[in-house]
C-alpha cells in the first residue's frame, strides 16, 4: 500500500516521504480501515510517540496521522460492535502507524460508526478537535449555562469547535486570536473577540474557564484571569502557575466512541461546523508538513474517493 512515512527524527532526510509499506493486519480487538480521508496535527513530528512504541523502542519507519475516516476492511479476533464494509471514523493509536496511508489498523474501541450523510472529509477533521474541545470544556472545565469562558486560539481546529460547543451550552464566550480571525470567531458564535496582537489580555476580565491551545506567555498570564473556583485548562504543556483559589488542568485527548457519535450527529443536524481549509491527495501530503504553512481551517488528506 501507499503511505506517508518518517524515518529519522534528527535529520532532514528523515522527513515525510511517500512510499510503499506492507498491508497492515488486524490484531485482537483491532479493525483494518480502508482510509478515505485522514487528518494530522502539524506538531506531531515532535511527539515522542511518533518515533517510539509504548516501551520506548524505535518504531520507524512510522506513519503519521491520527484522525481517520473510511470503511472497515478487516476484523481482528474478538472484535465486536463493527462490521466489514461499515463506514467509521475516529482516532488511530498514538504509538502505532497512523492514518496517512491507504489502510490502517486501529483498536476498534477508538472508532465510531459514521452516518451515510456525513462525508469522509468532514469526519476526518472531527476526532481530535471535537473530542479535545468537548473534554476540555465539559470534562475538565465543567462549564455550565451562564459561565464565562475564554478560548485562546478560537479560530483553530480545536478552538473553533470549542466556541460552538460553549455557545450551545449557554456560556458567555470570549474568543482570542489574531486580528484576521475576528470575523470568523464571531461568526462561530463568540460573544466577544480578544485580539492578542493589539488588545490587553486583561481586557477579557474575570472568567470562569480559560481554555488554552497556545501555551507560553499566554498560558502563564491567563491564570490571573480565572475567578475563584474556576479552571485553567490547557492542551499545550503543564501550566507553571495556577489560578488563585482555582484549578489548573493539562490533558491529552482520549478516545470516546459515544462522544464521537454525538459529535457526528451534531454535524448532521447543522449544529456544528468543522472548518476544512484545504484538501490534498495522499500523493501531495508531504507538502502539507512544510514549516511555516498556515492554512485557515484544517488540512485533510483525501486517500480514496467516497
């Protein structure tokens, strides 16, 4: 099969290339998915799991990409809940070969059924961003109706979904970002926009939850904005400061079949919009990893036609 692989973390020559790999097979409780569309995170080439397995052993050449939408092609021993030929989407495993390939082996529990009226491109943009947004807001941030939430990076993959979910939950939503993001963030449902280039961070006032996807100085300064009993949530790095009389949470997204099913239903109902900015074929996927590229919305790799 054709796949994008990386071979050496320390040399430019080890960067992504398109090559041939053996067809994967389904282990116990796995399925093999024929990939129709795949999503990736630009920073994942810096993740240790891209290069090593759970025991810390080198696993290169490895296939990046951790979001997949496609059709079940093979079931492993003991796999239940899915069938061959079924449309599915979800997360691939962090320490195994990923979705930028014609086929990928995935733990069945990481996948959810994909309704026939949701296209593979939109579905491939949803798992990491959608689950991260939900878990950050509700599982960790515990937002409720009437609470105020500040979402940093509100025009990005995670932030744009977080804005929509928080608004639907009845929260007062402040989105932050670059000046060029203002209209996008407000159109997604934010009540106010904070320009990180020209506005003072403190202009946001006191909030119940800060949801951060930027890190660095923005993360550190945001702790002072959280009122008593509130929460600072980040997916970037463990925070070095915490709110006074509040909580600070760093988390990594976890698979959740039931929540994926709920998010897909929101797409069907028109209650959720996934921002796809660029769609490339697998043969052109290497260029999507070029340093410094900034595309409004997610870049999705189309591997097979719907």
